[in-house]
C-alpha cells in the first residue's frame, strides 16, 4: 500500500511487526507503516492494516478471503494476515511511490498540468487490474462477479519500480458469494460513485469503469467533471445523477469520445468491460505516441513527489 505522507506515531510492537508511522485511516481500519524480519533474515517494510475497535469482523474477514484469492501484477499484494493482541490485521506490500491522489495534489501545488501520457498509462494499468478483478474466480473456478466499488485516486498506488497497483478491496461486492454489500450506496468516495451507486441500485463492471472515466477526465482535462470547489455532497450527488458533460476542445476527439462513453449516464451506452474501454484507450495512446517508458514514469514520479527511488 501507500508510501506517501505519513503521520509519525510512537514505535510500538504489534506481534512480529514494529509500527513506525500511520499511513491512513478509515471507518473500518487503520493503516500503518511497519517493519519486520522475513524468513531470510532481511528487514522488510509492510503496510499493516489493523481493524478498528467496533468495526465489523465479518467484513474484515471478507477482505482477507478476497485478497487471498487474488493475484495480479496490478493489484496490491497481501503478504500475510492474522490476529495480534486480539486485533485482526492484514500485512500488505509497502509501495513507496505514493498514490495517485497525492501525485495529482503535487501537480496542483506546483501549478503544473498532469502529463496526458502518464494519465492515460495509469488508467490503462487500472483497467488491467479491473479486467482481472471482474473475471476472478474461486479456487474451484466459480466466477465471483466482483465489483471493486471504490475505484478512486487514493486507491491507485505506485511501486518503487513504477508499477501501478489498485488496492483497498474493503467494500468490494460479489453477486456470486456473500462478500460485501452487493448493492446500495457503497462506502466509496462520493465524487467517484456512479449514478447507479448513488441511487442504491445493483452494480456492474460499468460502475467501476465510470470511476476510471472520472479519473481519466481529471488527469486529461485538468479538473473533476462533477465536483466544483465548494460544492456540497447533495450538489455533487445531483451532478452525478444528471451529468452534463462538456469536454473542452483542447482534448483530442478520440480521447474525448472515450471519456464521454465511460461517463455515459445510461448503462446501455457505457463501456461494459475493462477490456472494451482499454482497447480504444490503448489504440489512442499508440497513435498519439503517449505511452511512457518505465524510466520516464520513474523520473516523473520522482519529480512529482521528490522520492528517492
């Protein structure tokens, strides 16, 4: 998980882990930077997700079960899980490159536009993650019909090698097995919810692709399509449910078409699968010669966050 800004906390032993700093927190869990010694005797850092007191043990266990089933280069990897001092935890790979939300904020602070090639590349990598996620199966081969439900920049992470990884499966839902809400307004980030999510309707893969469309709009156009500064939650919700999308002329037409389809209010007009969205986006990137090399991506990350990778 995220290796961006941290809040220092007193060192504390938690099972075999030594907690160094807090990375973030939510209603169900807290995430800390922690270190331990692996089986080879080497010191390793992990993102330690600890269940908060009073949180649902069942939901936390569901996330553990889900992460144990998933394995993909573009998904955050679970190292192990367990219980220490009566508190369930998930140890995940620690990604030192920060998250997309921090990178976007860094560009805003420096008054620099987000490089279009980087934005397209990141969204393509997220689509790879979702293509696998949506088609994931149980160990016996039964489709899980998973929906992430919380795709947003804070859940898109960068490794020290420049890899892009989607994380945080705490509110994922499945129509095949009982591992989450499955319907209703998920505990996702409001400004990335799809229209059907805000109405409490059943979700599909297109709901996650809507969120990718929002992120693509942000990094390419330069601002959020539905959230204006100072807008209330009710105003954001209304804008999502009745989207009036106007893409500026400086956005190339092929890319504008992709964004518009991803953000179509009617499900019938939206991309139905990650592959269906990735195809034209990848074609556009090739035609426009926008795809960055790994060294270029690393150099950009270092410039945005000041990381010594």
